[in-house]
C-alpha cells in the first residue's frame, strides 16, 4: 500500500509597493527537516487513522509550523497530488493551498524541523530540490497569477 501524506502550500503576499510583475510579491513557506538530508518542504505529514486528508494537512501545519487554521485562509480551487517513490515504496502527497492572513505571523517550528524560510518562486524551487515539488510550486504560482 502506498504511503499517504497531506499538507499545505502556504504563501503570503508582501505589502511592499506595487510589484512590477504579478506574483512578485508572493513568498512561499518552506521548512527544513532536522533529520535525513535536511530537505526543504511545505508542512506535511502522514495521515493518522480516522483522519481525512484535509484534517491531516491542518494538523500537520499546526504541529510543524505552529499555525492554527484561523491564521490562514484555504484557497478554493487548488489541490495538487504528487506521487513519487521513497525508499522503494510509492508515496502520495496531497497539498492544499493557503494564504496567511497576516504576513508577519510568527512561525513556531517543531523538533522535526530546524529552519524555515519565506521564498519567492524561483528560490522555493531551488530549495525544494525534487522536481515534483518544484512543479507543484509552479502550478500554485500560475494559479495565483491567473486569479490576479
């Protein structure tokens, strides 16, 4: 059976002047793991028994980044499913999209992570490393820019 995880791709819009290009004021939250290769990822985690996928995403975001669901807004119309292999097993990760209500909200990391960054699209893609995650960030960015 495939491993299953769920999370949120969280972004904030900076209030700085008028950006020269749509999307220039968007930054994405990435957390750096404190284990393994210390990779960067949005908050996510495995589905617990009895949880639905969205409950998992909200719980993991609270646990890993210290963000309550009242501190961000889920964005309708975007959901991305990634599939890849981890340690010779198939894994499915489902992400929803959320915007921070206040771009200055404090991030409180769990012991699963050692650092966090707010990054613009290209920097987020470099940090994310995995092509599936890079594609997800690009899909989010295209979605947000098409709504602007």
